[in-house]
């Protein structure tokens, strides 16, 4: 059977890796095009310093890096290495950085990367150029090292060519040919190349290629400084030129610097300078043919930008005090709004894919994932943080992409808290309640441009009224960041009175049309053919049974549904699966609507007097919805609760939003109503064991492992992923998302920390919070299924071990009495 014709645009480290991965899977009709001469075509690969530090807070990115390291370590070109495992050393010169390195060592343990935090003496032994007195400690990762990208592309291209791939350099892409909304070929200055699939791996030229099919590629080319010293006596004679480096690659993140050997010279990279955006028109064109001495991606070195970094380098590495900078350049790399790669298919042109903003560190891992998507239809590593469609419309505008990408450049080595929001831009998207929230002293965090209240200072006076059992303990400095004891008040009032939550930022989709029922039934695990007014919690699975998302689907009419989704990825997925007969329409209604969550034992006392509609238990049962009026405002009320209390999500048009908030708030005063934010919300949902997709479960987990198997209706008709679940149930799993209670009652972990069973790493934390209802911290973690309730475990939190116990879930109201009253 013939395989598809694939054209890859870009013969750098990503494109050649992808050609290798595709041909390894038997796809032999692969053509790789590049505007530059082969093998060094002039892109970022040609000058990349090649430092592979594997560990980040992202499991996906760490696994990409580990795969890259393993793959390149097995390659060579004419006896020359493609990966030199010299190890990595990240040093701390401040207490804050040292603490962060302990946190990072926890990530390494969670993701299976070996790493140890060392003292100053051990750091100096590993890297003798260091001034031991300036170093407080360091994270040593022995499997990190140097990737020789310029050599690896040769090895990868040779291997792909041996399997049938064709590489064609000095060929400029002029356009993408399409017919009927599908790719048919690539137009070049050498003629047209037929194609069934086109994958742009063009790096910082990716925007221009995306423009050819009308696809916005939210990346920004930025210049990053790299310099080499003259010969250092301390390095002279140490290295065989064929080896190039023996010392571990070094990062001095307190001053945005990194270092690597080049035989008897030292390479220095810095992010400490101003962001330097680069327009593609500023780069050399065809007539300036790339050479090793002059690449389009290697711009003139700006010495004034390097001055401060040079001074910091001389302080850290005394050998540089008598050295000078011999060469330098400003190398062009791609940055994105959130720092992640961009992978995915055009929403409008079938068969046009991108794999952009991918650094050498993650290149092989990303290429394998893209190859699996093309060949198998899914990646074994989950990709929600890499999918180009993760962004909402405002985030892919050139202005937003430029500003946030530059901010990511500035903050690339910063110690960042998991809750830390963007500094700028802010106030891009606000709910109709925003003015009132500001009056109430809301502390806002941000997600996808939305301002989301985390807590309200107006509730601060109530802290002193908290009953003794609701008083939260003091926190350590890290977990106290972006937190307030006011969250305890808001949780208390939700459990004992009533609270208002702004649920507006959560994605809402309208699915309508004569084929809408069958459409949703085919894509989800739940039974959709229920009566009008039903609300169903259901899952989207991929073909292997992995959890693509979880949804709340409300049937508002015979052929009209409102879908509560997790984000733009769900919108993209539904649109891609629309039937060709136009019998279904999917519309994002988030911006035109708003939602107040009214929850607490007094919720009915608040809402019922404002409405002539029946809000009694029998009048609107749990997981039902109906059109109604509240204080004369037309609303849709859904009897659902993500906090485990009586109440409703009350939706209305955005034009009525402020009025709805005002009437609810005013009517609730005598009941003790409070506005409540995301801090209380997260605590309450974890007490009930409610999962957060993307944190607690992804496509790497099936429903039974994730504890949401109840949402799978096996006896309904066919649905995506059904066959893959055959033979699986909650008793057959080998791992499970497990609830943990923290034994000391005080230590609040935040997520991604490793969990140890019998002193061995066994899993990692996904979500965590202080349970205000119960009075101690709780967490969820992926653990072996053998870790039954009662099992004692330990969580590594920075440099100490915190004891915890696996608990039966949910921790609060397991009989569901509170929510069904």
C-alpha cells in the first residue's frame, strides 16, 4: 500500500528528525525542502550551542528532551559524536535559586531523570573554573549534555535518505497549493512538489509559511547573544579536539547565563540583554548564500548588550578575568506566548501541519510526536501544552504574540511560581462582573487573557470570625505566594452559607443543527439522547482510550446543546469532526455570555425569592437545567456544582451580567453571601475529588485510571475510543489517580512533586490544596494501583520529605447529601 506524499519544509534539526521518524515508520515518499544549501541551511540549527538540560516543570517537555538525548547519543557521523554526555550543572548564587534547584530536582525525580543537588565543594570539583565562594550549591544531572545539531542533521538525513527520503536544498518555497480545502503540493522556485501532507518545520520562518495558508503561527523571532572567549590557559590541552568538551554544561540562571566548552575556549550564552525582535526582512536573502562564517540566523554581535553579562561571568569564573571575547553573534531563535512549541494542523487547510518554535533540546521528541500523529493518529506523549490551537483568538494576534514572547525571553530563567500570572498584557478579557469585583478588592490571576478573581479583600474582615476549626495554619514562604487566608473565609461561607463564583472564563460552546445529537453521541462517552433539560458529565477520548477532555453537556432543545469545555482545544476538535453535510454547527459563545456559580446550603434561599420559576429540589433536580428568569433577567440555570454544594450555574447574556451580579449580591446580604475566588474553588473541588483535565488527567490516562470511569456508558452505540476500552475497568488498572492527605496537617504542596512509596519514587502530585473543610492539606497523585487507602507515602517538597497517606475519596460528603438537598 502506498504511503502519503509528505513534504517537510525546513531541513534543520526538526525537519530532519521528522524525516527520520517518518521513514522509520515505513513512509518512504518524504521530500525535505530548504531555501538554504545543505547541510547547514542557515537556520537556528546551524548555530545552536546545543545545550540539552532535560528537566523542566513540564513532564511532556522533559520527556521530549530525554528522547532527544537518547536518540542523538546513538548517532555519529564519520566517527564524530552527535551527543556528548558531559552532564549538566545548574548553580545557585542566591538562596532563592538554591531552593528552586531543590524543586527542580523534584521534577527530575517525578519525570525519571537522575539528578542531585550538590554543595559548593562538589560543584567546584565538577567544574573547576567556578569560584567556589560564590556558589551556594548546584543541581547536577549526569545525563544532560551537548547536542551537535549541525552534525546530527547529517546523520539523520543520511538515514532518512537510505530509507527513501529526498532532501532538496537551495529551494525557496513560494506557496502551498490546495484544492477543496486540502493540500495538494508546495510551490517552489524549482517547480511544484506534489504533496498529500505538508509539515512546516521552518523555525523562525514559520510565520511566513503559515501565512501561505492563512494560518496564524504565534511566534516571534528574537536575537539571543552567544560569544566565545579566546584561549583559556585553564582549558588548554584538556580536550581532544574530537571531543570538544569534558566539563559539564553550566547554567548561571541568577544572571541569565550559560556556558559550554569549545576545546580550549568557553562559549557564553546570555538572555540578560534587552529583547531584540528580528523581522524576516532584516535577514540576508538568496544572494547572501549561507556559510559557516555567515548564516542568515547569525546577526552582528552587539557588544553593549553583552557588557553586563561579561562582568557577571568574570565574577563567577575567575579564569575569564584575563580573557577577552574573541567572537560573538546574535543568533535568531523562536519564542512563543507561553514558551512552548507549536504543533498542529491548520484548521482550514487539511494536510497542512506545523512543528515550529522547537529548540534542539526537544527536537527529536517533538518530531517523534508529530510522526505518531501523522502515522498513528495520536502521540504517546500528551501534547496539550504544545498544540498550536491551545491559544484563544486574542493570544495569536501579532501584538499579543510579540509582547508575550518578549516577556518570555526576559523571564526565561526566572524563578516562577506555579500561580504566577502574566505581568502584561492584562485586562484583555473581563467578565461583566469585573467592575464589581474590583470594588470588592478582587485579587486577579490570569489565564488565556481572562482576569479571574483568586480571592476578595472585601472578605478579609471575616477572617477573625472564622470558627477555630476553619482557621488555616501559617504557610511557608513559597506556598504563601499568591495566596491569602481570605480563601478560608470563602470556603467556609460556601460550605455554611452561600457564595458567588464568577464562572464566565470557562469555555462555552453551542452545538446545534439536525445532526447535533448524533454528532455529540459519537464523540463522547456519555448517553446524549436524554430529555431536554438534562445535563451530562462526559468525556472526549482519543482512539486509544486516553482522556482528551471532559465536558458538561446540557440539552437545551431537541437539537440544541450547550457544552462546557476546557478550552480552545475542545473547540478545535469538535470543528474538525463536523460532518460534511453541514448538519451541525459549533459556535463559541463564551464572550457573549456570562455565568455566576451560586453555591452553598443557603443558595435556594437566595435564588428562589428572586424568581417565579421553581428552584426547589423537585422543580430543578441535580444535573438538570432550564430556562428561567431571576429578577426579570432571562437565564439558563444548571443544577451542577464543582464545589460539592447545593446550587446552580446561572448563565445569561453578557449584557445582563452586571445586573445579575448586583441583584444576587444584594439579595444575599442578609444570608451572609460572599464573593469567592479560584483559591477556595480549587480547595473545595479537590475535597470532592473532582478532576481538572490537563492537570489530573490527559490523553496518557484512560478513564478508569483517572477515576472517571463512571462517565463511560459502554451500552450505548459506538463512540470514539470505545474499542480501546474493551477489557478495561477500575479493577484492572496498574496505576491510579489517588487522593492523599498530608500527615503533618500543615505542609501545602503545589504540584509536580515526586511521591515515594517504600522509599522509592513511585509517582507525582497533580493537584493540591489546603482543605479548609477538613483542616489539613490534601493532594492528588498518580501512583501504582497497589497503593491502596491507608498506604503511607512521602512527598519530596523542595529539600525535605513530607509524609502523607493514601485516602479513600471523596473526602467530603461521599454520600452526596449536600449537593442533592
